[in-house]
């Protein structure tokens, strides 16, 4: 495996961390195409802990993003602060509400969100180096915020599917949403961004999510040096 990319996780579980179907699909498709990867996550507490059986927030508990994400990475994970963009040919983000709660606060602040400093650092560094960045589900809002014209960036094009409220927030941040279906992916050639809606399409099946992420990773792999 000569190509090697960094994968950024945000915990484990759709409601408060990385979406597991999306994360595993992304890792499988990277392996299918012969792309090596290293998983990273912020070594910091999650914004909240959710009981996934009830969907309710659990008070009085804290969980560490990196410790929880290690479940998905089979223990092979490093703190996001240690990610050196010079060592990888691309950057990938699965979705899940952790992307909107832990990696930024889009989940509570929408277009006025702030992106976690190391997340912002690596997105800017990979973008400046013209290395590809893949993001799925809600994670494209990270690129929309960091690279949007409102933040002084060039503006970018992503897809989170057809959710009008999220698309409007992306536009407010100075970027654009391109409506795509769950099995489709969109490539912003000028910004080296590859995105797919995944579970932003609520009726999506695991197989459809797997297919869409496969198309995203195929486009991503072609751009990884």
C-alpha cells in the first residue's frame, strides 16, 4: 500500500460520535483500493453522551473521543493533535453527529459554528497542499465553514444531499450544496473535495450508504498521491 491517508473520527456512535456504518464503509473501501490509513481523533471529551437505545442525552457522564473512536479503529488510533499533513496523501471524515457536535458546534450554532482548532488546522493544510479531502453525511459542513468565503476562504462545493436547512446554512457560510442521492458522490475539482450524503438521507439503507461511500472513496483515491 503506497498511498496512505488520515481518517479523522469523533467518537463511536451516530448520535454523539462517528457513525459506525459510515466509518466502517470508508475503511473497507480504502482497503479495497489498496490505500493505507491511520485513524485519528481529538483526545478530548465528547460534547455529550447519548444513550443510543433511547436517543436521550445522559447526564453526569463524559467520554473521550479518541478512546471511543478506538473501538472503530481496533485500537490503532492517534491524537488528532499529532496529525502531520506532510505524512499523508489525503484526509477523510466519516459523518455522524460527532462531526457536528465534537469536531465543530454546527449542531447547536449552525452557520455560526466554530470548528475545533486541530480540525481546522488539518483541513487548511491539506487544502493548501492540494491534497484531497473526503467527507460524508454531515461532515461536509466542516469544509464549508473552514473554506467558505465567510471565513476568508475560496468557497467550496459539497453535497449533504437534499436537506434544505443544512444547504441554506452551507450557503450562509459562503459555500454551496450540490444535491445528490445517497449512492452518488460529488467532486469539487478546484478544491479537491469529494463528498457523499450517506445518512443525511434518512431513509437510506446500509447498502446504499456503503455504495455512496464507495463512489466517494473511488474519487478520493484517484486524487491521492
